[in-house]
C-alpha cells in the first residue's frame, strides 16, 4: 500500500494592537456593549470615506520585519466585493495586488530537525462585524468591524498537524514579542484558515485542496486538520477524488462540513480601492524601525542563559511567553538571585498560574513582590516553607511579603538560646527517639527536628536546628 | 425695485453687507420665486420655506451682532447626494427615499461655517447616473429656456434652479460632466475642480476616482467665490491634496493678452451639432481677436475616453452601491425568504433602470476572466489619456472645447437609447479621467434659443487659470 504525503498551508488573521480602527477613529476595545464603537466610516454610511491608520501600517511592517519579510515601499489597497450582513459596505478593504510584506518565514522544530516554513506574504485589511443569532432573528455587532487585521499567508510547507501547531505557536510568539498583537485566542485576535491536500508519495503535483475557514483555537485547528486528513485519505484510498471546496469545522460534532464548492466559489471582483492613495514607506524610516526591532524569542533565550547564568531549559520555559520573560527579568534585576528566582517562577508561580487559569499579567503577583520574597529567604528572615505559604496571597491579593512577615511576626527564630530551650523540651518529651538515635537509628534526628520546628510554630531556622541537634548528640556520645 | 431673487452671489452678498435687504427678505424672495416657477421647472426635490427662513433669521441676527462670515445669509441649493446633517439625502433614488443624513459632508460643514443658508435639495439623475436628470426616481426637471427640453444632468436640478432664477447659486457634482453639461444646457456657469481639490467626504459616491463637487453659478466671479469656500485639504478624505487654496477672485483680472489657448483637434470633428461648433469657434475667434494666441494641440487618446469612463465609473459604482442592500441602507423588501432574497428583492425594487444597467456593467467588467480585458485595459488607457493632457498643457495654458456635442434635447428623446446618451459625454469625461479642472460657461445660443456652452480646461490645480480665462471671456461677451 502506497504512502501519502500531506500538505498544509495556513492563512492566519491577526488583530493588531492599535487603539483605533483601520480607517476611522473608533476604539478597538474588546468586550464593550454592542455597536458602541461605531461611526459613519466603519458603518459604511453613504458618503463616508476611509482614512489610513498609520500606526496599523507600522505594526504590520514591524511584524514583517520580525518575520524576515521584504517590505514593499509602495503598497496599495483593493476592494474585495461580497454581500454579507457583517460588512455594511458589502466590500472589504484589503490588499491584493501589492501587499505590505513579501516572503519571510517561521522556523519550527520537527523530529527531523529545525526547518523554515516560508511565508508567501502579509497583507493588511479590515475585520468584519460579528453576527449574533437569536431565536427568531439575527443581529450584527459592528464594534469589531474595521479593526485592523493582518493576514499572514504561509506557503504550503507544512506536512502534519503537529507542524502546523509548531508554526502557529512560533508565529504567535514572534508577534507577541514584536508587540503588534496580543494574539489572544479567546478574544478572536488570531484566527486561521487552513488549506489541506493529500497526494501519493512520488507524485509531484499537489493534490486537490480543501479549505477550512475561520478557526480561532489551536486545539480546534489541530482537531480539524486530523479529521480532514483522515477524511481525504479515506476518499483517496478508496480511489475517489477530492472536491475543491471550502469547509467549516464543527467543534461540537468534531467534523468538517462542506460550505461551498469551487463552482459556487465567490468571485470577489477585486479592484484598486479608489478612496485610498497608495502607501509609500520612506526607506530610512523602515530602516529605523528595523534597527529598533525587539528581540526574537530565540535570541532572548540565548541572552538569558548568558546574562543570568540560568540553564538553557529554564530560559526556554521562561522565554516561551514574553510576559513571563519580562516578569523574570525585572524581578531578577531587583533581587539578583537568578537561579533561585527561576526555580520559584518555574515551579510555584507556574503552578499557581495553571491552577488559576490566569496569565502573569492578569494575576496580582508583581516582579517586586516575588523579588522581595526571594530576598527574604536568601537573607534568612523567613524559611522556605513560610515563603511558600505566603506566595498565594502575593499572587491573589497583591500583598507585599516583607510587610506580611512584620505584621504577622513570621521572622524565623535563629536565637540559639530560644532554640536551645525548645530542643531540651523535645529531648525530654521524646526519650524513645533519643534512645533510638543513640542506638544507631539516625533517622530519628529528623523527627526531633520536626518537633522543634513545631514548637517554634514553624519559625525556627531548620538548618540551625539540625546543626544544634547534631552537636547535642555528639556531646552525648551519639 | 429689481427682483432680488435674480441676483448673483456677489450681488446678494453685497446687498446683505450694505443692508439693502435682509437675509430673510432675500430668502423669502427665493422661496416666492420657487413657489411661482418650480411647478414647471421641478428643479427641487425638497424645499422647506420654514427651515430656510429660520436659518435666514439666524443669519440676520448674526450679522446684527457683527458676524461677517463670507457667505452669511445667502441661500445655496444643494444637489441631493450631498449629506447635510438632518436633511434628506435621497440621491433621487427610491433606495434612500426616507433617508436623513446623519452627518455633514465636508463641503456642507464648510458652507455652514461660512454662514450660508441651506436652501433646498435639487433634483438629479438617480445616484448621479445620467446626463438629462430624466433618471430621477421622483420627477423630471425641465430646462428653463424651453420646458420641453431636458436641463442636462446629472446636476440638472441645480442647473435649472440657478438658470431659472430659483437659486442664487448651487452645488453640483461632476463625475463625467455632470456639472458642466447641465450648466451648458441651461446657460449658467458650472465648474468641475481638479480631482483632490474639493473633499468628497459626505458626498454619496458614484465613481470615487472621478467624483468632484463644484459650484454652479450665474457668473464666473460667483464660481470663484464659492470654490474658495469649498476647496482645500480634508483629513477625512485621503484623496484631497494639501495644496494652498488661492484667492480665486483675485485672479479675475486682465484680458486675453498673452494667453495661449489650445484647440484639441479631436474635439472639433464632424458629429457635433453645427450650431454648437459655430458658437464655440466664434468664441475662440473672439479670444484671438482680443489678443490670445490660439494653438493646435492633439489629445490622441480621446476616442477611448467614453469606453474607459463607462468601464471605470461603473466598476467603482458597482461596489459603491452594494451597501444599498436592504440590511442597513436602502429600501427593504417586504417578505424575503432568505438573506440572498432580501438583497435581490430590495435592490430590484429600489434601483431604477439606468442604475441597474450600470451596476450590472460594472460587475461584469470586474468579473474574473474579464477583468484584464476591460478594467485592466481601461486603467492603462486612462493613464494614456492623462498623459495626453500633461503634454497638451506644455504647449498651452488652457484648452477650449465644446461642452456637449448638442444643445439641450427634448425630454424622452435620448433616454430610449443609452448608448447615444453616453456618447454625449465625449467632451466632458476626459477631464474627469485626467483629474484636471474645467469650467463651462455660456457662449451663445442656437436659433431655437437654447444656450450653448464653452468648456475651458486647465491642468490639475490650475483653477485660477481657467477662472481668469473664463472671466475675461465673460467680460467680452457682456461688453
Ligand atoms: Zn468608526
């Protein structure tokens, strides 16, 4: 039985992080009451005209530079015509002939090594509104209509759902690093259309492709790809042919369904947008933007290893999400305890993040409060277990640890006089354990230490207690 | 006393300034004139005396308080596709029969700022598509010189109102001749500014790369006064240019001496009405006699202009008019069975025949498989036409041509044959394609008493040049 090759390409729509829409002054805020961020321009009123948002152009170009694209210094906009209630004008302003960015790519790691997935181009466009269906009618919320969107079109260089995931993950990471998008999947900041085809090994020409439209979770894309590959392979292996068509992913049923075939495909009748003059980018300005580009994730990992002496693994985990790396670096500068800080972040903090479902920017923990906590432990003011107990309050309520320690009297006891009397009390009350130890059961020391800690209500410095117990036994000839 | 309704814009402003009459008196005179004449002319789609007189009273109060705004108290009639906040803006279409503008077009805001009175909404061809105003969904406007004739179009209502003594001055729009041709048919002055000179913001679009708003007036001086108020860069319209607006009135000096007038040979060919050609050539001759130098020039791609225009304009229109689909804008069909049905029915019921014809044509030329042959080729030809004009203006200061091959024709005569009507735009569309400026002013009349217009064309942003020439010619005519 012959083997089959899978070819996947993605068209990813990403909301840019501008304050205002692509062609008008309305806010791009998410989650507002329906139809509160609208005006004659984004509602397509008769006579209203689009005006270019220069910030959106800049962000798109910066994304292009980060992805290694060539920048078109002369770029034009086009109208894409189709009737749909989510767009009042019944055409979308987009770029067809001369998009802002050409080429570029995203490097992904595969079991066969790392590989560059090529980008065909990136173009700028406006988003549509959102249709909401009710029992007896439908409504449209135009708040999103006109939001700046860039569409990143990959070449068909991906050959499995896993590679598609790696591409999307790295693409998202780069765009967040570029500071041009939040890439917040829940808010629909990043949506993808996928093109998939299969062909028998040895066949040069790509198979007939199906396109699956508008998915906004990575999980959904993965599941849709798996389903679609399965579906196409089933047809091809039976000797059937794939229909060129657009399909939709039904997450509830877990299947793709046909929306329209090639015969019914839209004729978008693109033509140059006469209301906008071409965008001309000054070469010098683009070079200035290039010079001021933020670090790429890979470069940051490398730098963090060098700068903080943390293991490569740690740097990788921290740099995976830009806000985490930002948090770490600020805290690192405050406390100077790099490896300890990294341990705290990667274990306790990340545990709290995953339990709460929050991101580091959403929770109340600040670089300052975590740095302070690490410093308190380092200076021996509190012990590790106390610090671990305090962390959730830092995380949830934004409290500062030094103040908590002071108010609650949590400073650890290192006064040998006080410890001495705790120890004597414990030795008297636990004659059997003392005898066990002297009889050679060294483990009994741990129990005794625990009892001293208990008496001190956790505030004793455990290292000091260990030492004192050892010395006492030594004096007893143990 | 002279009827103040017949005053020019300059005369009305002068009279108001000298307190010879009030704005209320002036506007009342206009309202009376409209009452008397518009039953025949049907230039206005809507005219609300109460609303007009209220504005007039306010401007009288302002003047009493020392306000000296440039157009204070003068009524200006508005073509019914320019949005004026709170006013109807039907574009002479069933689609927008009940539509009220939500915001001011930039030109409306400028008139408001200058203190003008919004005088009424003038009739037009539906969505500015036509050359006779017969395509209005609501009424047929008549030519004040002969009620059996059309006033031209698409700004026929504005032209008839100005020429018929129903308006001091008016705004029109010109996509392929829609200001100049009706001005020529009705015997008034009509000016199409260069593309990018006047903001299109708030002007319901027909063909975005060609549309321009311009003044329709009784004299060249009035055109200069009004254009100064309308022109200028607009942050709401990215296609306007940030070029200083000259004081056009200050250029209305001197005569023809030293002026180089180009005669494009492609505009003087058989096919034009002999009475039109004679009147225009006579006008050119009088300019020569007055000291102008006449040079022959060639605009070799003129023969493609009509085809190019009807491809590009309709393509743009097919997108611009898509929004009138019954969802948010336009007439909504009663009981559609689906969303598609809602679109189809609403548009079938809401648009008139000519608009449908142009939408279908525009949709066709953009369709996949046809784009290159039609739209793509037309764009290339447009570039050639533009270059023709650049070269011509290296040889001369202005061009003089007829406005239309014919004088005003009978109502119903051309509307049966769209192609014939399209060909009537041959002398006006090239200016829109080239983005240059042009003015039409009366230069004589036919034996039947119909006005004939003279077209003066100038390079992009050379408005002062054509105004100066037109003014000199007008002075010679009057003398
Ligand atoms: Zn808006």
